[in-house]
C-alpha cells in the first residue's frame, strides 16, 4: 500500500529624499542621513532562527559571518518579537503588517483572509517585479501568501518514488532566487527568500551529536545561503534595502518546551531582525519592535502607498496605529494549543517593561528585570494585569470556534510530516479548555516525536509515554502504529490505527495504515471499505485514490482500478507508483497498448537512479 506522510508604489520617488533613521519613538532624535529611496527590497526570512544563535547577538561560537556583516552595516534590533511562534502566521504578519486577528492565518494550514493588503501587492501595483521563493510547505500558495506576487516559487522536489517533499534545501531556493534577480538586472524588484534551515530535524538526528550542535550547523548553512544571495546582488546592493529576520525562535527545554508553536514565551517569540540599505545609519536599537513593523517600514522606505496596518514605520516617530500601538504594546498569540490539542489558546501583550499572557491561569512578567520570564508577578500587580487583560481581549478578537475543521486535511497531513500536529482534536468549550502549562510534559513529548529528532527505541518509548498519559492521543497512536507496521507487526499496529481513528485523528493517515494491514492479510474487501472511508475524508487525496485502485485490482475489478488510478494521476501526475499500477491494470484487462504507453511514460519520468526502473523496464519488455 502507498503512504504519503505528505500582497500602491504611489510612484517610486525619482528625486532624492531624506532617510529618517529606523527607530522607535524615543526621547532623543534618531540619526538622519540623506539618501534616495531604496530602488529594490530583498527580504530574507530564516525559519526557526533564535536571536541568540547569531554572532551579532552575542553568540560567540556562532558561524554567521554574513548576518554579522549585514548587522554591522545596518540597524540591529536587539529585542524583536514575532506575532506568533509558528511559520505561516508569523510570515503573514511580516508581509501584511497585521496581527493574526487582522490577516486571519492564525495557525499553519489556515489561509490568510482574502483582501488583506501586503507588500507584494503594493510593489506589483507600482510596476515593480515581485517574486517569492519559499522552502517549505507551510508557506504553500494555497494559504494566501502568494497574492500580489508575480512569481511565487513554492514547488517542492520529488523523491525517487515521485512523491512531493514537504521542504527543500536552502541552496535550491537561493539558486532560483539568484537566477531570477540576474534575469531582471535593471528593474526594481521586491524579492522574498525563505530558508527552512534550521527547522527540525537538525541535520542527521541519528549521528549522536547534541541537538543544539546540529541546530548550530543548520544556522551556519542558512548563513552561507544568505552570503550567496547578498553576493549575487553585486553593484545593485547599494540601492537595495535588505531585511534579514527570523520568523520565530526555538525551544530546547526552556519553560518545559521542545521546538515551538505551543507557548508564547520569548524563547520562541524573540527573533533576530536587521535592516540595512541606502542611508541606514548602522547602530543597535534596544527598544522592542514587532515583526508587524517590517511591512510598514519597507513600504515607507521604498516610497510605497501606505495601507492600514497594526505595525508602524520604524523610520519615523509617528503615532502608532490602533490603541495597542499608541500605548506601546506588542501583541502575539499561539493558537496551536487550541487547533492541535483542544487546549486553551495563548495570547500575549508586552511593552518595554511588562508582558502579560492570557491563559486559564494568566501570567505577568516584568521583562526588564526578568527577561527569562521565570517569576510570575500577577498576584503582586493585579491592576497592571487587569488592564492588560482587557487590552488583549480588544485586540485578539474571537477565538476559532471549532479548530480542526479550519485546516484542510491534505494540508494537515503535510504539516504533520514537518513536525506540526495541525488539528487532531475536536473543539472544547472555552471555559473547559486545559491550560497548556498543565500539560508541559505531554506537549514536550509530542513535540519531540513530531520533530523527527527521535529514532528507533527512543521514539517508541516516547510514544508509549504519551499514550500512558493520554491513551486516546490520536497522533501518538497513529505514529506508534506505523512503527509497528514498518516492523511487520500488523497484529499490533491495526488496533492502534483503529484507536487513532476513534480518537478523532483528522485526515486519512490512519485509514491508509489500517488498509495496509488488511491488505497484507489478504482482506481486500475490508481494505477497500476502509479506503472508501478515507476518500470520504479526503476526496482529492491521490494516495488514497491510488490505494483504492490497488485494492480493486486485488478484487479483480480492473476497470474500477484503472478509473481510480487515472483519477489519482489527474491530481498528481508525478505519483509514480500509481502509474505503475495503472499499467498493470491495463495489462490485466488485455489492453496491452495502453499498458505499454503508461509504462513507457513512467520510465521517462523516473530518474536514472530510481530503484523502480528495473521493474518497470521488465514490464515494458513483457508488453513488447
């Protein structure tokens, strides 16, 4: 059986204008330098990059010469914070200047709302060339970030079996971006390049080295790709504004968290942010800023027409937009606990001094004296807490009503393969939702499993510990089931697949696994029934359709098999195994010409090193 674990330039100013140095409002005026507006803008985002993993931020052992050099030439923001500790939501804020309630993409897999203005739309409307090059599925065009871009490159590579990967190496993404920049040597452009290094898993998780060391290796690789991009600008760099930013951080046990997405502590919200370009006075800024400020700042820097945003232009001391911004507050949220586990969402508001976290048991930290957020002072400062709680409610808007239905099943499956739970539990009444703090160990264990950092016995033991605490956890059940299936222990795997389905696992993965077990014991009719249930959940899943075709072949229904396999290939023409079985179905029905056509087409698609070539070549020979 198959398994697939799968944004107007009013006019760009021609005359020289004054560059007002990038800064937050403060008591003394910011430095100024005369300069023309930036002709072009290059936005580089590095997924999962902690600020303290970059040399310019004090990491003595860091291997980040490109980022460090850029920081010396521009403004380094010592305290920059994401609007969410997760990829899609944070990037939507970066590109629109809106907090998550404004753009709507409140979790991976939940699309940005139509009509949200963005940098790409503003640049394109002004006649500039616009392109995005992204390295992972969470930023797939289906989630709305492609709107406004002339080119949106989000195609992931295929493996030897023809199945789409969920991420690609930064060197490939940067290679595409460099080719595009060089193809437009005299045109203004806005280019966004996203690198997925250093997202987990970090390199080879099986080499025995500590995860922090392997994470540092991936940070170094991301820096090498930044260097390639900057070098490719050549003489154009003098007229290009360059932004380098992390989208969120990463936890290595701080606050009991592994990886990111659940909690809203600074471990996963603080990111590096550097802005360099024409007229920028190099310096460090200690005033806190939000990634929501990036889009308004770049729009102003390039002379673009402004739009309503939650972020502010960091270049000028202008009134903040909205009540929270005038007051100097920054909003962040995490809907992962709600969408993924049915727990309470977490929402936070911070200033230079205070950070409030709205939760069933709320938290308040004096981040000036306690930057690690270790001492909850909510009982000592009830008036501050009450004021911030009211502000959070005004900013954040309504919570998602029923979380799992908000994430497309096919998208959920591919997000899970990248280490995101992405909607496995039905919604719970808000008043009854669990405080994520009360499930730290469970959340950490799940994150460790999803990260891809565990192997073999360690992975199995982690899954068993999750199920000991939460026997009906659907993700743990399905993952342990697949471990047992891959070990040939279908008798142990099938009950776990059944329990995962009963526990509310979204999508078709558990059905696919159970059907595999049924097929191995030659219960083809039962396997087909299970696969039809999977199709009811994911009618456009080509892997489900291909498996239906295979099951029908086993039942002697070659016409029905061919129909299902053709439907699968219409959705994903690169699904090699489906094409192979289509050729077999044609051959068994006596249509040797059609069988030969499909087998030959498969040979032309397979890479020379593909392990399936020999078998396909044998099939072609038998059909001569």
